[in-house]
C-alpha cells in the first residue's frame, strides 16, 4: 500500500506545477497522511496477529506461554461468580483459540497507533515489552504524526495544511518504523523461550 502514498504525493506535484501561493490541491497531501496512518495501523495489527499465532502454535502447553498471555487467558475465563467461570475453554489446545480471539477483538477495536497504546497492545497480547524502543524515530514524532491524522480526519478543510516535503518525510519515517517493528518482533519470536527459530525472513540487515 505504500506506493499509493507516493502516487498521491506525485499527483499533487503534477497538479501544482511549481506554483506558489494558496494550494487548492492540499487535500491530496492530507489524504496521503490519512492513508499512511491507516497503513501503519493495519501493519501493526497484522504483524501482531501473525506473531501471536506463530508463538501459540510453537507451544504444546499453556504453561510455556509468556506471563502476559497467561494473564489474558485467566481473565478471559474467570468470573467473579465462580459458577460462571469457564476454564474448560482452555482445555486441550482451546487456549490457542481463546487467545487468538482476544487478539482479534483487541485489534478490531484498536484505532490509535501511537507509541504508548502500541507498547501496551504488544506487551499484553504477545509479551513483547516496549516495542517503541526498537524505533529510531522518536516517540514524539510518531505521536505527532498520528495526532495530525486525527486533526485531518476530524477537522477536514480546517486542519493544518500538509507540505509535500512533510508528506514525503512521513512516508519515509513510517516505512522505516515498519521495518524496525518487523525486526523487533522477529528477534522476540526467535528467542529460545518463545518460538526458538526464525519466524520469517528478516527485512533489514
């Protein structure tokens, strides 16, 4: 989907033809920010679900899972009224299905791909702590990018204009952060206590 962002930026350049002054075509660049943030959110959800599935399938016993996942499973079957608790959902390999549903539900409800919410999501669903520490881009810049998306989505034409340079910068920033996130998840899964092997081909050297 990233090439679509490049096409939007290129379309804006073609329409402007080097003109200065008010930009009647700035909606194209604002759209590139909306699309890019959607790509970032979609990627994070997709890699999380894939990583969780690989981790779960690598385990034969629920006791081998990271503590964060065990906590989610306990909460999923526990009820204050003990008679309503349903631990049998975890029987056999039922714990795999239960946790995949938890992850799917969390991802479906997730809509703010900022550093703190992503750190929390990856920690609770996968057991990977502080995914944002793997990024070379500062948390503040990622947060500012997602905040800009929200401003554009909610204020429309009243939102701040987006320059072609800024749109191009954001595209490079998110592309790099996606690669760094992918590699961090790869390294986590490769650990002996997790999958113990490479889950996929690493994207960077």
